C-alpha cells in the first residue's frame, strides 16, 4: 500500500516563518498543488483519496462545482460545503466554483447576472450560501477559495452583458461582506484565451473585489483539432498578458491545467507533466496549479492521466519541493 506523503511542508520551508501562507492563502515560497477529481457529490472523499494514492501525496486544494439552485432538501448541487466537502476540507483547502446555473432546471429557473445584481436571489440563494460559508469558518477556522462563474468570458451574451457580470460579482461580494463573511478568498477565473482579451478587461470586477486570478489553459492536441503544445506554451502567453493588462501583483492560479495524450507516442503525456515544476518556477506570481483529471466534450478530448508512465511523471512533478509548502 502506498503511504501518502503529507504535503504540509515539514521538509524544506516548514521551519521558515517567511514561508507560512498569508491571510489570503498565498504560499510565499512556492505554489500549492491541487486537482479537479471526477466525483459524484456523495463520493468526493473516496475519489480524492484514490487520486492521492495515485499521485503519491495529499492535495493542497480540491476543486468542486455547484450551481445556484435553491438550497432545498437533499439536492447537493446547490449546497456549498456539503458534508463530503467538509470532510475533505479538514486537511485540504477547497476551491468552490459557483455557477449561475440551475443544472437540470427549466429555462425560467436559470439565473441571469442582472437578477443576481438586482438582489433577486439574495433571500433564496446568496444569503443562504453566505451563512453556510460563514458558519464553516467560525466552526473550523478555515477559509475557502470561491469563484463566481468561472470562464465568464464564454457566458456572454447568454447570461448577460460584461457590465452585468461585474455588477453581479460585486453584488455577491458585497452581500457576503454585509453578512459578516470573512473566510472567503475571492477568485476570478477566466479561460485565458487571448482572443477574449477585450472581454477580460471588461469583465474584471476590480482589484478591491478580487484576491486571486485564475486561468484555464490546456494542451488539447487532437481535441478541438489543436496542435501539440508544451506546458510552457499553454501557460506563458496568458500569464504575461494578465500581468501586463489586469494585475501586476495579484497571486495567480492555474485553476485548470492538463494535457491530452498522444496515441502515437505513449510517453508524450509523461514528458509534458515532467516539465511542470521547472516552468512553474518561471511563471512569476503563480501560486497554485490544479491538474484537471477529466475529459472535455468531443472526440479525442480525454484529458485525464493516461497510464502508469504519465502517473509516474505527475507524481514526480507533485513531489517537487516547490509544490510542497506549509499550510500554516
């Protein structure tokens, strides 16, 4: 049985007070390692443990998704911080991605940014979730990363205009503040595709509303008819653009990163993951990297780790001292 290494940083920087995370969960001496692990809401802990066994370490951050349906009954999609999330969060951080959707709901039930900004969901959704997160913080002393409508640059005009998104984001932020919620690290996540650069500018809520900036870039390869890109090629341009045009000092997160495999070269995915620590160290301000271990819709779009060789490479990358920082 594989003994999981506790990635709490006992080796290396743990003895250095300067390496302890900041109030906004930023690790000064390196970066967090996390993942999106496919799961049903009721088996999150089991699936996280299985992933950690394969990667040889405990995750720093676990990424989960929720909609904005009313918090009723046993439906877990609309309940931020489910029992399973709270179990996983006992010794890991959580990134909660909150989407202005009602999965499985009618067209009339789908929230719009204007409705959110106008306060129409305050009583039924926003305030309920704010109080749940506040209670979690008061009981455990823990903060959570919270993202509202990740990749919002792909959601306009269906969800509303860029200005309406900014109003909705700010309304949620201000509503949480009014209710005394002080254990949220506000995380703004874009695709990173630079043909959306104008949208990024128009949809940025402002420095006072954002703590971390995330972006999601992949080596899709045959998926979407893309060519093969190295890890550096997937990340560098988006990173540099964000630093020049959005923020020169906010901590950055590779909120989703991953690669397709090459059916003609089984070793190629392993080589891609082996590059991760070296490239991360050169991406100024990137303080978290979350591997996406799932698939995208479409042919050739399985982005999960394919085979023992690739898992060995990812395990080696995740074991790099740079990605093993103290949690406190």
